[in-house]
């Protein structure tokens, strides 16, 4: 009796997978949370599941992270937090990126913590009045990143206004937070400057009467490189998904396991003559008679069109993509010795854990001139997510 072929990284028989799939290993998520908890202790861990869990699926990742001991969840938008609540997740959730049209009332009603840079304060207070329920607020100080957050010259007044509303019973200032700009480059001095400004902001808020539950500034790189940035809570983003935030350190170096494998079934394998052009513009031509494999994944699925020679693993060998990435497909040159009959319907892995020597999201990031964060996050909904691991 022959066994079914399995994927390189997932242990799911390929015959049971869709023709295109992003296989997400929830046990890898749990493992990574365990690593992060150990590195950050005694600080607690917030698992950031914005952008649909960096493309992995916010709800399954959130559940796995909480099961593994994450204490908080973080998202950018209130709508993302409401989706988690609708899925029955009742853990603490912080949403921090708002516009005047954000649904603050729904957030307060759902018990979602809200980041506040200053301009949102009156809208949050109005929502609290409407819901007859105090809002939970984390005041954000811009310590140097230059995005959202109150500037230092506005911090005194923001804290004072928030405390006034707190005294009225309309909100509770439960946190102060900020975000680091260059923590992925540990030798740069700006992180020290930011941490100094953050400590000053915390002291001012506490002196003004804020009884803080959490103070948080550390992102994934700071979790590993700056223990002095851990405070009460760390916000783990890309590291939850097993990817390294450092250019010079791999996932394995940090003890992390990449959770996503993107794979597809070859849609065609055919022999072609010498000088056969490939894909739009015919920028690539074969050097001698060869065999081409067609992978049904393209830029509509999240494969970067700007990538050059992105790696694809087929039958234990890694081949570069040749020719331009198209909307729905990419092509690999399998060489003159490849057997089209043997490879028909074979699995093609764009990236995975790398445990078998195959390509990783980092390899694709290098091919596209970008970062691993973007590679996993951009995998489109057209690629079905398949979950493996305990309780998947």
C-alpha cells in the first residue's frame, strides 16, 4: 500500500490540499509564543494579529496565541478588533489606528481598549457617554517615529484632559505606549533616546493620577535585543509568525518556527526547444532544449511582480522563477533532464519553514527587495488558508 505524497512542511497529504494553499501551522504559532514569553518574562505578551494575522488568519492565530499564553491581542483598526469579538474571543484587545469615521461606540460597547494620540479623546468620551460605559484608553506618546502619538509638547495637556475625563468616570487611562523606529538595528542610538522619552512620559502620566496597568513600547526586535524596553507588556508582531525581524539573524537563530507554507500544484510541465521565450516581454530564453513548469500563482495571489529569480522547491530541488511574474502564474525552468510525465501535478513550494533546505519568506524578500513581513502579509485571499496543528 503506497502512502500519499505530503508537503515538505505541512505533513498534510497533497491530495487533500487545494490546488493553491497557504498552509498555516498553528503549533508553530504556539511554539513562537512560548519562546516570546520566555524571552520577555516577567512582561506579558501581546500577539499582534492585525492585517488578518499578517496574512495567516487573525482568528485562528489569536486563538492559538492565547492558548499558548499570550495575554493580549493587538490590531490596528477597530473593525479588526470587532471581528475578533464576533468570533467569540473575549481576551483584552487593543486597537490603535483610527480616523474620525472609526466606530468608537462599537469599540467601547465591545470592551476594546483604544489607543489615543490626542485628537480621538473627545470622540472616545462621546462614545463612552453614549454607551454609558467607561472607555479603556492607552495614551500614545510619539517618542521619535513621527507617526501617530502625541508629540512631547502636547503630552502634558493630553494627560491632563484624559485625567479630567477619568475623574468624571468616562474613561480609564490603563496604558501608556509608543513605538520604536530602529529597534531592528540594535546598534543605533535612537532607541536609547526613544526609551528615555518614554520613561519621562510614563512618569508624567503617573504623577498626574494615571493608575497604569500596562506600559508598552517593545516590538519584535526589541523583545530580543532590548530587555530594558520590555516594561509590563511587549507587542510581538512578525515574531509570532516565526519570522526574524533582523537582517543578520534567522528565525532559527532566535528559536522561532515559520508558520506559513505557500504551495501549489504544477498546472503544466512541458518540453520546449532552445531559445524558447518565457512570459511577457520574453526577457528570458532557454539555453538549449529544456522543460518548463507552470506554477498557478502570480501577483494576484501575492507573488511580488518585482521579484527576480524567486525560489521554488519542486521534487526536492530548488529552481528560480524565470521570466516576468504574471497575474496568475509563474514559470520555472526545470532543465533538460526533467521528466514531464513524472512531474505532472507535482507540488511546488514557494516558501515554508526551510527545514528541508527549501525556500523561505526571507529568500523571497531578498528576491523582491523587500522584507519578510510583506511577503507573508501580501498572500491574497484567493489562496485558501489550510490550518494544521493541534485543534486546527
